[in-house]
C-alpha cells in the first residue's frame, strides 16, 4: 500500500516536472519568436530612417544640379526626379512611429516640395520659361534641404544610426525635424513655397465662390431647410453645427421611418448636403431606359430647386438609389467644376439626397471665352486609333486651381471607354479619363 | 430477430427520406425559376419592375416574361444570364433567400471595402453619420499634403488608427459600414474637412485637444 502511494507520488513529481520544463521551453520559444519579430519590425523602422537620411541628402544634391542646369530638358529631368524622390521620403517617414507634431509638418513640406517641382516641370513642358522667382524659390529650397540634410546626418551620427532618434518621446526628433516651436520650423527649416498647384496653400485653403456674403441665423436656415424639403419631412430639429471648410447649420427630421439630415451654409443659406439614411437598398444597375427616366427625375428636381439646366454625367447605383452626377450648363458648355450629385430612390422615384459642395465651391458668374481652335483641329490631335463617338465643349477644373475650356471627345480604344480633353485655345491634350464600368455603376479615373 | 432487422431498415429508410426532404426543401429555398410562384416571386417582380427590366403584372407567377426580365437584369449586372434567381442574383436584387447574407468583399472595390473595415472597426454602433464621418476623415487625409496619398497608406500609417494594432481592422464589415463607405467615397463629408478625431473621454494628447473641433458625433470629436 505504502509502495503504491510512494510510486504515485513519484509519478506526480515527474508529471509536474515535465509540465514545468515544457512551460519553460514554450516560454523560451515564444520569447525568441517575439524578439525576432521585434527585430524585424525595428529593422523596417531602421531602414526607413536610413532611407530618409540618404534621400534628403540626394534631394539636396539634385537641387544643386537644378541650380547648375541651364536647359529645359535638364530642368524637367531633375524636377521630375525630385518629385519621385519626395514620394519615397513620404513613404519612409509615414512608416516610422513618430509623433504627429513631427510627422505632419515634415510630410506636408516634402509633399509640397514634390508638388511644386512637378508643377514647375509641367509649366516648362507647356513652353513656359523658368522665371527669376522660380529660380529664387529653388535656391531657398536648396538651402532648406541642405540644412535639413546636415541636421539629419548629425542626428544619425549622434544616435549611431538608431531610428529611435526620431521616436515619439525624443526631444531631438522635434528639434531635428520641426524645431522647438511651430514658428521656428516654418521660419527656419521649412520655407513657404508659393505656387499654383496641388497641395499648395492656396489650394488647401480655397474659399467657396458660390455662397455670397449674407450671414444666416439658425432660424433663417431652418426656414430654408424646411422650404427645400417640403412637407415630406417632418419634425425638423437643429443638430450639432458643422464648423468645417464650409460652416453649416445642421437639421435633422424624419421622412417616414428614415432619418433625414440637411446642411445649410451659415453664409449664403444654401443647401450643402441633404441625405436620407435608409435601412435597406439593393445595389444593381437598372435598364438603360429606366436610367434615362431617373436622369430626367434628377434634372427636373434640381431645376425646381433653382439650379441651372444640367446635363447628366455618370452614375452609381447602390442602396436602392441612383447617385447621378449632373453637370450644369452655360451656353450648352458643360461646367464640370460645378458638378452636383443627386440621389434618386429607384423604387419611389423621389430625390432623397443632394451634394452641392463642388457647385458652391466653384460656381460663379463666368464669362466663358470662345474656342479659338475648331473641332476638326482638336480632333486632329486625338490618337487616330481611337473611335470617337461624341464631342462636346466643356470647362474642366485642373489641380492648378484654374479652369480650361476643352473639347471633350468620348471615344473607345477597343473595348475601353475613355474621355480625351483637348484644350480649345492651345490645342493641347489637357486630360484623359478612363471610364470604368463596375457592379455599382460607372466611374471615371 | 427478423423483426428487429425490419425495424432497422425502416429506420434507415426514414432517415434517408428526412435527408431527401430537407435537401429538396433547401434547394427550393435557394432558387426561384420558371414555374415558381408566391410572395418571393412578387418581390422579385417588384424589384425588376422598379429597375426597368419587367413590364408585366406583379402576380407572383414566375412565367416567361419574368424569366426574360431576370435574364436581362443578370446580363446588365454582370451575372450569368440563366433566368434563375439563385443566391447571387437574389443578393443583387436585395432579396433574402431564407438564410441571411453577410457582406462580402466581392461587390465592392478594394478601396470601399478597406474603408468599410475602418468604419466597422472604429465606429460600429455609432450613429450612421458618425460612421460616414470616419471614412470622410480617411479620404480627407488622402487629399491632404500632411498625409500619404492613398487610402491604404493612410489607414496603415504607423500609429494612425488603433484598430490596426488591435486587429479590429480585420473584422468583416456589415452592410451599414459598406453603405457609409460608399456614401463617403461619393463625396458626403459630415465633418467639413476634418483630418482627425478622438474620443474626448479617452484622450489626454494636448496636440489633439488644442485643435479646433469641427463636429461632435456620438463618442467622437472631429477636428482639422
């Protein structure tokens, strides 16, 4: 009896021993694995940091070459090179675990440097000569990048190339990339780039052109909202204001069981958005005939609401609705900058939403110049392999904040639908859009 | 002994019969075609009529006109035109065939689906407007000079969204999240251009708290 008990106890000790040893082995394996993973992640961060140090230095060299260069071809080559390299730097910096305070101004600066160089190269390609102002700006840019490259190299040397020199709690990081205060870095390291193009300050702080100046009170706005919505929406109450790019009063009401939101601009009292939250909706493309009917419904509705006559562009179909892009017309010219989106409920034929943000950002009383290039002259520029199906005179927005009068050629390249825009004054190709037919409707890219 | 064997055979036959009936029922439940009738057929006809593919009466009888309409609908929507309303066609028509369907990535572009995953991870249970707002912040970042220039780069930017670190980004989004993603992609921005949001109860970050708030929706403050 005693022997059996003794044996059992021994077995128990062995089992416990095996379990403990097993656990220790498992723990060691887990910890080795996690150390390996951590090292791999750190290696990625390390690579990004090394890349930034190297890339900023290369950028500095390229800027110097730009200052040395004297022919358009060389300018374009180096400017496009700078643009490409800024993309790499942006990818590296956003991969690092660095504070927003450091990363945001740095990313913004690098993005703007790239966008400025790209827009300058496009200007040179379109025949413009590089101006003294531009040369001055490139010189300041070079100085700023030299300084940044030197400081990064110093930081790299001080930390032994450790990316943690740019990490969250590092004071040095803020000093290196951002300076001690916001004022310091903008004055000191980051120069203010003046250009018309994407990401420029003038584009990012663009003011709406179509709202007018009249200030509206919340009560006046509510009256406007109810007028717009009519009797179908009841119980309109004021919700939290939206104080963004275009400040709005927001009102909510009910259309049957659905919640309706409407945004009235504080300046001008215009309807910026009207949206109906619907519980269910099918997402399918209707028949062509039905699509035409829906377009008519949308066009008539915006006309009733006081918008100019429109032509329909493309549409998306989801959640039981057709979201139709309407392009306002002026003397039969399509004004793409003023695009209005209207959402029509396919089952009830009612307009249940509108988005007029583009319209109020861009719409103004325009005096449209006459085309100096004829349709045939423009057609001669279009790729002869394209099968042209339609031509329209249109106004298109571009990312330099300007609008261009163009011939819009709807065409096919084999089975691909595309739109080619030829400038109606300079007879150059301004833009090309590819039309994609998806399960939800049509997209242009 | 013999009796027991007979009972055994009867039991086996009964089980087979039950399996057969169940499978027959389930086949009937997942597709409607020529010759079917009933309430579901009425629903199918109503949808086809609204979308402009069917001109006949809503009589609940799946006849040749309904079959032709289904084929036309299928051709127009990239589905094999067999005239049978199976699971794919039914999903497109928004009709539930017994079992509830969950959202799949197949019907959306990769951008919409990724946005929907961010919405679902960050704001499921928030008001609809709050869900659209999350997607709008992602899209505003793509447009901004201070952030990367694609949706994926913005979403997976180091430390940008906590749901990436805790894995909630990988949950399957629901229909509402997909709808909110599509609304945001189509331009609806309830935040007025916000680039950040935070939960004021959970944030102590002075940098965030110093930013002007453009909107408050549910648990989130949105700011530029």
